[in-house]
C-alpha cells in the first residue's frame, strides 16, 4: 500500500507538471484556442442570441427533428462552414481550485494504474514502462482522437504528445519504483 501511495503521489505530480508545461509553458494547445480581433463583436452577438450556458453546434436542428430533416441538413451543409460554440454567461475561473482538483485527479489516475501494475506477474521496468505507454495511447484514442474523427480539433497532435510524454514520465517513475529488486 505504501508503494501504491508513493507511486500515485509522485506519478500524479509528474503528470501534473507535464500538463502545466504543455498548456502554459510550451503552449502546445494554442491552435485550439486562437485569437480573433473580432472577438468583441462575436461575444456581443452571442450574448444577445444565446439564452443559457451550453455547447452549441451550428447549424443544427431541434432535438425533436425527424431523420428526414437531419438528412436534408446534412446534404445542404456539405462543404459549408459550421461552428461549435461553448458559451458561458459569466467568466469565473478559479485557477487555484482547478489546479488542486487537477492534481488530485492525476494522483487518482496514477493510483488506479499502480493498482493494476501491482498485480502483474512480470513486474520489471520494461513491462511497466510499456504498460504506461499503452495507457497513454488508450487515453489518447478514447477521447481526443475519437472526438477528432467527428469534430476536427486543432490540437490533436498536442493531445498525442501529452499522452505519450505524460505517461512515459509516469512509466519511468513507476518502472523504477516497482521494478527494483527487494534487498
């Protein structure tokens, strides 16, 4: 249990540090959050046209639209622009609380991974490191890539790098921690 807690604590910190570097220092995700000098006009229009917080795909249809209406929209929209808007009515970003929650989640994720690898038969550095890379690939394919298939994102490669580098760091740490021979 002590090894799991130590592994999760340090591994979570390593994941968190990589995420901080990726988003804040290296700015790998910039392409997904680009600037437009027309932002004031766009925000003004959005605030007068959208009644509640939510994510909106445009153009779209009401939830009760028929299959025929959906097919017609798909045909008329082919080759035309579309947008996905995430709209919030009030900017309230608590960086401290969000960072603490992010760190706790990272530690929890690594604790789950530690629980899995502690049950492996061949517990050595290479097996743990490769398993960590597989987890990174699972994470990447599960959400960023699958979402990208439908809604082309602009930071897919940044997410790929995040998953590989973050989980490689965790794999190196846990490979060393769990792969050491007991004296």
